[in-house]
C-alpha cells in the first residue's frame, strides 16, 4: 500500500518534468527497460530535491504504555509533595534513594585499577561469571555442578535469560506449552508471545485469603498436557509476594513428576527475599535433588543492584554432561542472532564480588540489610493497618508475603483511587513495591489503603 | 511428549540411548536427547583454534577486533577517561526502555550530521541497541511485525550473522550481487541489475562503509547512482554502519553514503555500532534509527521498537552507553576520540601498504592492489579455502576460510612473515 502511495507521489513529481513511460512505475514491474529519467545528472538532482517519499511505516500505531515502567513515568510527572512511588521494583533506602551496593563500588574500583580490556566475550558470556552464578544457585558441592550437567549461558538479566529459554523451547519443543501463574510478572506473557510459545495459566492467587490457591494450582498443573513447561517463581513471587511452603513445594514437584512436565524457574530475588542466598534457593535445590531436568533463569538486578547492567543467566540442568554440552551449543546459536555476545561489565562485577571471599561476605551482609529493611517496613505497615482499621480485617498477609512486592488485594478501581486521591503510584493489579516504602511513610500508606479498600467499590 | 523424545532417541541408535540420572529418587531419560550439537561459529571458531595453538609464530588475522602494533587489544584513552568519570556513579537504575537519551542524541548527530534538520524536526525514531547485532535484529523483528510481506536483500557476500539475524526474525531473504572475484572489487553492473530487477519497494541491506568481509565499497559516484535507482524503484535502504570513523579515519567521510541518500530524500534505517570505532566490543552498545515522515510517526515507531525490546532484554545495558555519551558530549574527549580513531584507521591503512609492498617485493605473479584498494578492517584476499588451510597448517596463520584477512591483526612485526606465507601458498596459482 505504501509503495503505491509512494509511486503516485513520485510520478506526480516527475510528471512535471517529462511524461513517464507507463511501465516504469508499475508495482512489481520486473522487466529491464531504458528509463528516460537516467539521462542527465543535473536533471536528476532537481527531481530529487522535490520528490517526497511516503514512509512505509504509515500504519504503525503508538504502542500502549508499559504497565509497570509507565507507572514511574506518571510518578515523575506528579508535582504533589505527598507522592509515593510504589511502582517499579527497584530497591530504595529509607531515604528513598537508589542504592549502589558498597561491594559493587569496590569491585568497579578494582576493575578500573586492573585496566581490563573490552574485548568481546564469547557468545556464552564470561566464564568466571558462569561458574560462580551456577554455584551460587545450586551450591558449589551440588552433584549437578560436580558432574558438569548444567549448561549455563550469561544472559541479559532475567528478561534476556527467560527469552533465550523460551526461544529454545520453541525450537526444540515446538508442540509444548508453557504454564504461567495467575497472576505473574507482566513481561512473562510478552516473552512467551514473542518467542511464539503458547501458554496458559494455572491458578495461584486466592483473593479471599490474599494467599496461595494451592489446590487450584495443583489441579491446573495436573490438567495441562503432559510435558508442559511450568514456570515457577523460585522465591518472592512477583507480583503477589506469596510463596509455597516447603511441604507445598514437594507436592508441586509430585504433580510435575506425575505429568512429566519440565520445571522452569525464574529466580530474580535470590538472597533478596529472606536475606539468605541458600534459603532462597530452597525450591530450585529441592527439584534438583529429586532428579528433574529443569531450566532456571537468574537475575542480579535486585540482589546486587545491577539493574541497568543487565546481568543474569540461563541454566539448564540436564541428565548428562553430554546433553548439557549440546544444549549449551544450541543456546549460543539462539543468542548469536540476538546480540552476538553479552555485555561484559555487569558480569565482571558479579564474578569479582562472588569470587572474592571478603567481598562475598560483605555482599551477604548488605543483602541482609536490604531484606531486613523490607521486613521492617512490612512489620510497620502491618502494625499501622491493624491499629487504624477498625473493621477487624486480617492484614497479616502483609507479614506472610515475602520479597519486594505485596499484593494488597486492592482491585483496579481501588488502585486508581490510591493514585488519584493519595498520589500513591502502584500497578493496577494492586501490587505495591515495598522497596519504595520508608518507615516514615507507612502511616500515610496505611491510611490510603484503608480508605481505598473500604470506600471504593 | 516423553514418548516423542524416546522415539527420536530410539532412531538414533545405541550410542544415543538415554543416559539415566544417577542421583535423586528416580532415574529418567533426558528431555534433550534430540538436541544436536551446534556447528561452530565460523568466525569465533577461528580464534578458539588460534588460542589452542602453541606455536610461537602464530598469527591471528581472524576475528575483527582491533590490535595495536604489538598485537595487543586496545582500550582508547578517551574511554579510560570516561570510565574514570563514571566510577562511583551513584545511579545504576534502569535506563528508560529506549535506552540512554544522551547517547541516542549523540549517535544521531554522528550518523545524520551534526546540524541535521532531520534531528531538529524530531523525525528520527531511535533506540539504544545491543551493538550492531542488536540493532539489526530489532529492525528485522520490526520489519516482520509491521511489514510482514517484505523480505530483505542481502549482498553476496556479507557478514555471516546477517543471515542468522533475518532468519531468526523469520524475514525471508534474497541476495544481490556485490563482490567481483576476478577484480577483487565491486561488481557494480550486476549490483545495479539486481537492484533494478527486484520488485519495487524491496528492502535492501547496505554496508555504509568498509564492507565486511570484502573491504570493497562503492565510490561516491556509484553511491549516487545506487541512491537514484533506489528512488526509481522505491526501495528501502537499511544501512549497517559498524565502522564509522574506522574506515577512512574521518567519521563524516565514512557516513557519505548515508548523507547522499538523505540528500536524495530517502527514508532510511540505520544500525550503528561502537564496538570497533570506540573499542567497546564487549560493552554491546549501538543505536538503531529509522527516519520517519514526521515527529508523530517517529514517536509511534520508537514506541513499537521499545515494545519489541521489552520481551528480549527489557532495557539495554547502561555502562557502554554512559561511556559513549560522555565522550561524544564533551568537546575535549570527542577531539581525543577523533584523534584516536584516526590513529587506528591510519595504522590499518599503513599495514595494507606494507603487506602489498612485501608481496610485490617477493615477486608474486599475482596482483595485490586490491589490498590497498579495499578499506576498513578486512581484506578479501582472493585466496581459496585450500590455500587458507595451508596457511594455518604450515604457517600457523589463522583466518576465516573465505580468505578474509583482518588487517587489524597485521603488525610491522608480522607483515613480512604473513606476506611470505601468502606468497608461498599462492605463487603457483
């Protein structure tokens, strides 16, 4: 269509200079011909200056604003003093400032002093990073590591790692479906869509209890076709903050085993949820112990504060090291036409921090502080809600939920009310990011939640 | 699903029988039995082989990364200084989805011209991309989504990954003739034929300067003719510019093809990379731009590019973008960069001269003027795969089997050795 418009525009222009041979502007004309317009350079130039090209992208409409990242944009535009950004999940200090971890500053200083070069990484990423990231996740003494059964590729944070895995699923399991929790991180659907992997949802969030709909979850996983890829949040479920208990994890593993499904973990908060790296890896290690082959996407955006460096990994646990080698080679083949090789800076930071015992210990302490601050605001918020709300509603879910996010149970209209009346920015699904909350603002937030919950239908 | 895997495994034969996991409460066959090992990447595989070779004489003229005259990787002074300023940067927060605004601004000035009206009119949709690869891939995905009936015309030969990119984006590929083996130059007549014979409104991938792998670029006059023919045919020009500044030493000169097309009123697309010209290989920083009718359309197109990037990597890495913004945004640092990039280009031009002179002094029966006619990092030597294999086996010289020499790997120390080896394997042809 655009070509037709362009041709019309061109012929209108050139028609002023010389009558156009009929066949030279026909769409799809393929025969060679002598174009009278070829003669005379000066003539050509004048025509060029006048002609107008109509863009082929006429029909491109504006994409909808991203529901999560769009919240921060709206927050920035708000001039009210009381405004609070509980939208995107980036950690803030008590003073609501971004936080660069000390160990990261130290690692960067070391890197600067060493004057390392900027050569291309191999497609699979920095070897030192791949080694430490797998060890962090599975435990260095885990048999899957000892036996070389994990294919690890450095990825562009959680998103990039998930995308590589999804592309791999599409290529090697073209009939398979992905099962994702309802709700889940918004971008999960986009990732599977763009990778052309069909997906369906399993029940997860129970609005009545503001907790886990465990029976629904198990039933839906059971009802799915055998050999589906079940996307599980390793810890600190996003957006609800609701995690299965260890006993529930065992039962989930049972049904996955029964249905011959493949577990696919998204681990974006290791260390950030409970404050302990090992505790937060519990679910992944449980499944590994039970002998599953599985996929795990990792991110260092939150736990090392490396958001903008885009550092993560995709790990595929295979039943043999030979399978691991083959899988790794095919993951590389998917990465090469996406970005050739991954960015080096964040990988070096992680490798330096985790690889140095002093820095590693310091990191663990900083992580405990971050997780601790979040636990403290949960506690304060819970206390404020319980004191101020006279209805007797049970607000304990605030304490039971874990990690950066809390599903408040507010629906869209109520969430909009939070923004419109109280200048509190959150996502429309009722998710608040506790990382953006300070102790001093808990009371204000409690008032807003109580008001929105009770007074808005 | 498990049944399918077992079938595939059975067909493979005994040596592919499923390996049982020995730990855990159950044994199981692998899900990944049908996953074959991927073939080695032809370019990156060369470096792997080089690294494994113990010979003290070995020379790596394979991968296209710049080396100094001692054969060492280089980090530019302007980059080091920019990094010093970044260290202790308080904020590592996510970049906006389209990437660093400052870096994009500076990149557009570099490609479209410092005072470009198009920039002032905000007609260019641009996002930060994962170096040249990422920029090409985003464009290919955009093409697939919004112009699903189009295909891409790719020159013969081209950087191997171009084929992978458009293939994985599911955009059908065609080729157009480009390289002329007999002259080791441009097959201009055939190229023009193919441009004319392509259906109106076809999409073409053009190397803006320093064609990879041949080093053969159209002359300015030839670019004008190509541009004219594109107008006649209403083709869409997509420029891959991975070597701006690195080819001639002058960024404006290296962008000449693009400037000609812009003068002629084309609406272009452009992938830019800072891997070579700023030595930021591993940082993965580049820019994808698409020139639109007007500001409104540019905003819409940019939003759709962001929408494509979100499920691929959410937002691009910050470090390299900061380095680029600081360098290009600071007049002193930018001056330093221009000096350094000219230095790199000059060294390569010098090595081209040296290699050619050495071959001629050795009394080679063949013509080697293409070495100095070609431009940029690569020289298409015209050697056969068998001759290349001999270079590797007998002389420990590593390059891709298409006879492509990365001139960045040539030094005053090894130019003689290299010339001698090339002479040995080609003198009887």
